[in-house]
């Protein structure tokens, strides 16, 4: 895998709050696990079932990639990290691999691998493919116009739904529109842009203006109280919202707890980490009950199908280029 160009999950604010717990979980998972031989005859039936789903023809190529490892372990990963990019500590090479935790969906019986939930496997493979493109430096996964715009709209809608749930702000246009604007900016600058000032859309406000449906003058007013570090992580972003919008009881802990409650624990890192956000979208679209898909579909509206359609298109292009 190419040199990493974007942030790892352990660089997020959320991970830092539970660092020891997550690091121990990942270490135990890798040490206590074994690789599923996807090239064996014993796996042929599952490969055929994945192909039949017709979600994306490139998923078979992803599954057979040396960089994506299907794994079962005596210590399964947390729900929020079922697909994880981490160092290969077993071989000692120090290279990064994309681990797919199949412990609960794939068994080896009677000389064959059997999958009890093909939809979930497909969802995990799609998430692994996004990880592969993201960390492999395939720029289209973070810079394609329609993907960025649909993702920003979806995230802003999801985040605004949390704020409305806590403070009933949807009837207060001044707050509603500003949250939509700022949340979409946070998505662009932090989640998909990884706080990189050289990111192509780092200074783009046009998408956020359209998403929030506000005027140039309102954008100027909002930008006047946004500090340079307001989007550096989730905690800084929530603090900025609390102070600028006078939402005095808003805390990062409350945002995280409400997000998990409304969208499921599997969506935890979607608040800060692009591969996790992408998985939140694709899991809901595939409909495999890895998250609260009905709520996510309702809240994101057109953003969900538009985002997933673009991800599938980008994935197809990526694997076509690898041939």
C-alpha cells in the first residue's frame, strides 16, 4: 500500500479518549486471529454469492487484493471498527493492511467457508475498498465534486438532526441554517479534508452556502467568528458551536452520546473519520442492519443515494485502473 496521505483513526479526538481500550482491542484481534483464504476452493461459494449481489463488480477484486485481509479472531473488533486499517504486526513488515472482521459472519465447516450474512460481507468489502482508495492516495475518493458535495450535505443533515433533537432548533432559521453551513464546512475541512490546508476544497464555501441556503452576507457573518482551529477536531468544532450559537449545554460528550443513540454505535467514528462516514452511508444504502439505516435514510434524504452512487462509480474506476 502506498504511503499514507490522510489521517488514521488513531488520530481522531474520539480515539484519543479511549486510546488504551482501542489499542488493546486491535492488538488482541490481530494476535488472536487467522486469515481466510479467499483464493481457495473452500471459499468459492461465498465469492459467487458476493458476485451475485451486483452491488459493484470491483468487490471481487477488492476481496482478492493482497492489501485487504478477511479475518476471524477469538477477539472480535468493536462494532465501530469492524473494518480497520492497521499495521501488520504478525509478519513484522510494518506495512499497513485493511482488516475485515468476519468473525460473526463467516465460519469454516465441513471443509468449506460459509457466510451467514452476505449483505454484511458486501458492506464490509465496500468499506474496505474505500479504505484502500483513501490510504492509497486515490484522489478521486476525496476530491470528486459530486462526492464531496453529497457527503457534505449528508453529514450536515445528520449533525443538524442531533442539534435539533437536543435544542429544537429547526424552527429557528438563524440557528438551523448556521449549523448546516458550519457542519458541512467541518465535513469538508476535517473529515474528508483531514485538516490539510492543501486539500482542494479546504477554502471552498460555495457548497456549504448552497447546502445551508444562505446569502453571501450571512456567510461573511458566520466566518467572522470562526477561528482557524475551529475545525481541527470534533471537540474544537463543538466548542465553537456552543459559544457562537449560544447553545450553552452543548458538549462533545452529549453530541457523541446522541449520535450513537440515533445512528448506532457502529457509526461512532463517522463524526471524525472519512472511511467511517463513508461506511455509515454505504451500510445504510445496502440495507444490512449494521446501523439505524431507516433513520439515516430519512435524515440524509437525497444525500445518501447520491453519495453511494458516486462511491460505487469511483470504486469501479479505481479497480479498472489497477488492471
